[in-house]
């Protein structure tokens, strides 16, 4: 089973941070977000030097139980180990956009945000969550923070209370047709013709770990 220490060791040994060039020709990544996620997979799997994609996927299958889906967390799950969320910023200190998913200390199999396939990919209930936050340019990785959610986010109840209060408050609006949704709310038939619907979504953000933990590290000004 791999872990965060192995990933750090592999990154230090690899030393090539031109991640767009590394992955663009190898598996035709669509952008820096995909390149960063591929880089994190290689870091945890120890597969930086492997160019054969079939061989790499065999190792991924041994190391990981989940390799992500486009719109559902987490991005990666280590088999028998932690879950991983990969976030990219192009400004060193910009906040992280989490969209409809609030910050988490861990990932739970009961979460409505994860897919059935993720829930059943291995026998698990709760996994510690690592946020991997990469500051990138259009071509290269400038810095990378790996932060455990239990050192970074509040407990689930803190965020869930706010979400629930807003959702329940919206439902008290009179003469409005609501429908079930995983978002904050959905209002149907807003107009007299009954042809307009309103989706009410949360757009969560959290401060960059570079700012949150700035007392721990003085960045190299040549790389920012």
C-alpha cells in the first residue's frame, strides 16, 4: 500500500516539473488539471519512469481502488489507504474552488456526492482525505501542497448545518414548487407558463493551504 511519504519521496527523486510536456504526448491530457492529476497518480504509485501505459495501469490497479469520475469526488482512492483530491491553481495564493462539495476532513461511503461504483470499489467506510494542491503555469508545476483534511477543514457537521439551514429556509417560500435535489434547492415552474426552473447551488471555497499554513514554510521566491 502506498502513502503520502512514498509520494513525496518519488517527487523528490523525479525532479521534472514540466508536467504538461511529460503527459501531453503520453496520454493526451486535456489540460493542466489532467496533467496534475496524472502526476499525482504517478507520485503515489511510483510510476514516473514507466512509459508503457498497460504496465502503468496494471500498477495503478494494484495501488488504487478508484481512479475518479469527472464530476464526483474523490479523484483517487488508495486501496486500503487514503482518498485524494487534486486541486490546481494558477495563482500561488488563490482560494480553492470546491463548487458544490464543502471542505472535508475525510470521505465517507455514505456521502451522496460519491458514485455507486466508488462506494463499492472496495470494502470501506471512511477514508482520510489528502488535498493535493498544485500551483501551476500553463506548462509546469511551481509548488505542491499535500494536506490532510483533518488538519485543514472543520468537521462535517459544521458545513452540513449551514447547508441544511439554507435548504430548509428556501423551502419556506410560499407558492413555490420544489423538487428533490442534491443541491441546495431546485424550484420548478417559476413563471406563469410553468416552463422555467431554478437550480440553487452552493459554491464552496477554502483558503489556499499556502496561506493557511504560511507560518510553516517560506516559499522560494524564484519559483513563485
